[in-house]
C-alpha cells in the first residue's frame, strides 16, 4: 500500500506519508506495510534521586530486554517536552491559608512557563515474507500449507511484546500499555500542532487520514500547520557513553520531541556488518605505497595508521561482545524536533538543543534539505526514512535513549479527589507536585538537621491541606512551632500539662463494645506504667468494673467511678495518680471532654516530654479517631 503510483503520481498530503492503517487489537496498530506496532507509556528513574549503581543496574537490565529482539523489529522511544498544567485553583476556608496559596501562585507564575516530559515506547514488527514463511513450513510435518495465518502472527507479536514488557516492568518505576483511545491520542500528537483526546471510531481504519489534521509544507524550512518545523539529527557519537547521557534535555524550558529509533539486527546480520567494518579498517592501516615497499624489500613497514588500527580493534571487541550474547546491534536514528509559530524562535530553540547535545560529545546537524525525511523518521512506525549507519549496541542505546526522567508528581490526588497538596517547581522549569498519598495511605516522614526548616514545612503542609473540602488537622506540637499557624487558621492550641482548660473523659463511650475494649487496654497500660503486673485476674477485674460502669450515666463514667468499682486495693492505688487529687487527675478524670470542635487543633507536648509522660496522647488519639469516624458516617 506504500506504492501510490497507481492512485496518484506523487504523494500530495501528509496522510500519504504516515504508516498507520488501522486498529486490529487492543492497542495494536496495523501499518500499511503489514507490520504491527504497539505503544507503552513509561517513566524512568530520576537522576537526582538515583545512585550511579542503580543507574548501571537499570541499564544492564534494559539491555537484557532489548538484546532479545532481532531483524524485523523496530523500537521508537519518544520523550516529549510539553507545557505543564497551570497552578490549581482551590477554595480555602480561612484568609491565612488563601493568602499563602495566592503568594505561592504568584511566585509560581512569575517564574514563567513550566514544562514536563512524557515518555513512550513503541515496538513495531514486520513479519517475514509469505514465501519465507511457506518455505519454513516445509521443514515440519502436518502443517497447513494453504497460506499464512495472520491471526497467529498477531498473537505471536502480542506475546513477544508482553515478554519484553515484563522485563521492562522491573526496570521502569512506571510502565503500562496504551489502550485504543490513548494510542490514537499519542499518534495524533506526533503529527499535529494541537493536543486533544481522540475517540475510537466505529470502524478504526484509515488512521492516516483520521489523525493527520495539519498540513505539511516541505522545503528547506518546513512547516506543520501554522508552526515552523525544525529538526536536528545526531550524526556522530562520543567515544564512550554512560547512563543518562542526555538527561540535560529533560531540563530545557521549551517544548520539543526527542525521538530515538532503533532498527534491530539479527546476530548473523550484525556479525556480517561488524566483520565488514573490521575488514575495512584493518585494510586501511597501511596505504598502497607502504604495501608496495613491503613487497619489494620484503620488510614490514613499522609505521601504520594508528586510528584505523584502533577502530579495527574496536570492531573486533564488538564482535566478541556480540558472540558472547552480551549485546545486540542495530541502526539508530536520533532526532529532536521543535516547533514554534515564529521562525526565529524555532531557530533559537534548535540552537539550544544543538548546544546541549554537542556539549555531551555528539555531532549534530540541523536538517535543511533532509528536514522532512528526518521528521518522518521520528514518527512511530515509520522505519524507512533517514536510516543512519553504522550500527550501535543495545547497551549504548540504553545510555542514549531517554531513560531518565525528572519526577514532576501526579496532577491529581486521586484518594482525596483534588489537586496536589503542594505545587512548586524543580530544576529546568519543571513543576513539582507533592502528593503524600500512595493509594489511601498518606504516611509521611520529614527528616533533617536542626534548624533547617522542618517545622516550617509542616506548617506549610497544614495550611495547604486546607484546600481539601472537609479537611481537619490535629497537630502534636513541640516548642510551639505551629502555634501561630494554628491560631491563624482559626484553630485551637492547647498546652498539655499547664493549660487547665483542657481535660479528657477517656471512659465516656464504654457502652460501645469497641470503645470498651480500647478502654480496657488503656487502663491496663496505666497499671503497667505504675508497676502492676497485669495477669488474667487483673484483666477480669478491670473488664468487670468497666461493664458495671458502662450502665451509669455518661457524666459518671470517670476514672474515679472506675476506681470505686474495682475490688482490689492494689488496682485502686495504682489508679490513684489518675483520679481527682492525683498528679494527672485534673487532665484525665473529667466528667466530659473539655476539648473544642475546631477544624484545626494543636497540642503542645513540650511539658509532657519534660515529665516523660505521654498520657494525654492516647486519649487525644481516641478523640481524633472518634471525630474522623463521625465525619465518615456523615459523608
């Protein structure tokens, strides 16, 4: 179907150059040349938080996955830098939290445009010709010879890509196959100037015409729609590579699409190519005059072309790696595409791209006559345009491909169904969205030296948390570091140990079985703290007393009432510090909870720590648990 002469003498539209024909399975595209392709979305490790050892292990495992593919396979690795979402809008209930968020919004927007990167891996496979398939069937008995089973080939393609996916799943922090709609949306974004979601048509064919909604104008300075198109291609490679070699591209402050295409070679084909290169470089060690002199005088010339000799040895080392199945080889084409409505701005972006890539030892060329061909080579599934030689190994590919990623965070807190907790920015005009939840778990630990801002961060987290509807905050403070924030949010701050306005009634809800069980454990904890060995008899006595106290009016369910009902003098004496007249009676032996109902509450723990007593904590936690359960029932 790529031969268009029977329809028109020369291609006239962008759709004529696109390789896609239709969707034939979940996320699988059939191309015009009979090949299959499938796309996955992935995210690699962040170099700012990954050690060198982790990166080396990651590239080794990636090489192990890539070297399994042979001739007929092609991989397209895309890193697209695109504008990030704007600072989210939220409704804050207090003036302080709203004002702080507006200050943060102004600082975020003052920094200029923000960009983040998306990463996709497309795997394409062109099955062998039917004549080769029929010849292979002649080697087996009882095989049908009527023709090629294309469903079987499709199933084999899906199975092989799933095997590679399983190998990559342990390498990438995130990787998943795209469904039909996501596949069409991604393919459309590679050939369009505007991004939007593409729905799956009832008959998902003629994708080339469906997805090509922008006109392509060729020439030395091509245009796609109203955007000037500029392409830079990598022509030369450095003498050595390492993981994350081109990670600096992930920090550029403008949109681009970095595409790496790898055409895989079988071991026999790669060996043939490397042997040819080794022979050519070995023959270049001595020129014709040196060879004639050696022939005439029967004496070997001591002078040789050292560069050619080194390249011959390099080709021999590559053959050894190939022979030991450490790596595979293929042809790589690396291009970076930028677009802008202003031609001068597009040229400036291209210069910045070249400066970044050349700073890593690469040789690049800004495409002019070959610009359209180079751009076509960046389209997923197009394996024929702009094929570059010589071949490189899969280990070098793992170093060159956009494996690393600057972690920008999720755009939404799925558990709370709202925006991220905090939106700020990291290196290279990349936003950073802090979401403390993994699923429904939001545990967070803040660690750092003294005086480095941990309390400031916690206060900021508390203020930003008020963006969620119905949020409540309970803070256990130390050194009154959050007192100003809590009062500014209209909350209540209690100083445990010195504030006489707060008191608890731990046994208020013992008429409910769940709370009665907790109360029994809490009382037993107090007995253990006073040096009483709690055995079966003591537990039975406490449980019996709680059962009797549960029938009393709620205002009488106090520790004094429990002490009266206990039959053991030892137990009553152990509870003496916690009843009225004791050291902690004023705090724990109240006839009702003297604790406010504000949405933001703080408890100063400094004096409790000095006394090495954390008695109020369990009572406060019980009150918090009761409050949260009540809110959940209302929701």
